[in-house]
């Protein structure tokens, strides 16, 4: 899915640096995992992977795609046999729309907001309610719950009436939003080793995460993920947090990241100083809040720094216009490697 800061198209670059310059490394921690694409990739390379993120939707992706390391059976749903995951997804896709939290607050069926068509909002409500019942009655295991929830979260952007993020909705119905919401079974992966997902504050847990490679991909700019992906977070948490204002953003101050503020360098410096990792691999780009000079100064206090660069197409949530004018079509993505 489209995601601010996604490393989907930079996986080969990250892999090349990590595998060529971190000899003998077997454990990999992705401290700001987002949609878990980097952790999943290193899981495919037979690393033991830990993926962490403060956002609940990100934890769901990490739980489903990284920590889960087996084929779900869905025995509690009586789906033993061939392709039980496909059957569970098929059942969820067959549910009729219902009026619920998403329909009432994020579609015209209950508000002025146009994030979703009433039909797709109703399908999201029906699926999310079903998952909650299955979880409460223990008809599904925790892994099975997160696999199906990840399928729902991955499907929502493909029918959302937004330009890229959920900071605002479009005032007309974009063609994508007219399509029917359809879940797809996630592509699960079974590899040797142990893997885990965490939902913690990166600065709190970093000093206790002993590993070969600590991969850092913090937010680069002032766009808070809690605001830009608030709808995905509400669907993941399912806490009925009150939507506020025209955009319907709920108040979640505990999800606000220091890395999107003037405190970013102080927060990052704490991790660099306190991590017991053998190697720290930091992703950052040429337009981030923390300057290249400050990053180098912080990292050099820990050891010799190697710098790798690759030009990369900029993420755009909308076109240039009166309220936004992007500096260029590409940025320089940098990988900073410092080893003990």
C-alpha cells in the first residue's frame, strides 16, 4: 500500500548494505517498522527479526507478516482442511454492510465526511465487528485475528477517497472509492528462527534490544503518522475514539512522535547512545528534520561511520498547488552505518 516513507522500493539497497557490511549478522531489529516491509524482507533472508512500532495498525502488520511463522488453521471456525485462510477471507468478503462506527463518522451515511462510500464503510464495519466477536469468543487465535485484521487494513486504502493519506478527504468521489472493498489473503512466510512484533515506544525499548543490526527508519518530516493514518489506527484499535473537526481526527496525544518535531535530534541521539546493537543502520533522506551534519556528529561519537546514498522518487500525497509545492521530484535516500 502507499505509505509515507515506505521502503518497499529500497529493499535491495538496504539489503546490499546490511549483508555486505555487517558480516555474520543474524538478528535484525526494525525499530520503526511502519507496514513491516523491511522486517518481512529480512525474515525472508533468514534473519531473526523483531519489528516494532508505536502505531497499532503497524503492529498488526508486523504481527501478521513477521511474528506469525506458521499456516493459520482457523480450527475454531471449523475451517480445517484446504486453504482455511482463503475461506476465512471469503467469509468476511461475503458479509453485508452494517451501520457502525466507520459508517457513522467517515462516510456520508452518518456525517459530512467523504473518506469512504457508505457501502464500503458498512463493509468495513461488518468485517471489523465480526473480527471482534471472533476474538472475544476465542474462535480465532491472536495470530489468526491479526492476519485477518491486516488483510482488512491493507484493503482500506484501495477504496479510500483520499489523495494518499487521511489528513483530509476529497470533495468529489475519486474512481478508486467507487470500487467494492475486497480483502485479499496476506502472503504469509515461514522461515527458520524466531520473530516477534512489538508495539512500544522506540526510545523506551531501544536500550534493552540486543541485536546484530538495529535498523532505524524514524519519521523524517513533520507529518505525524497518527494524523495521516488516523482512520487505519481507529480500525486497528477499535476504541471508538471520538472524531473531531472537519477531518475527523481523534485526539491521540500518546501516538504523537517526537521525530516529527524539533526534538527529533535529541530523541534519535538517545537511541544511538544507548543501543547495545553491534551495528546501527539509519535510513534518512536529504530533506529530513535532522541535518546530515548533525546526524554525522551523533553517529561519529559511537564509531566509524559509512555513508551510502541512492536517489529516490519523492512520495507525493497530492499534486503541486496553492497550498503545497514540492521542492523536487526526487530526494537522496541515505543509509548511515556505524559499527562497534
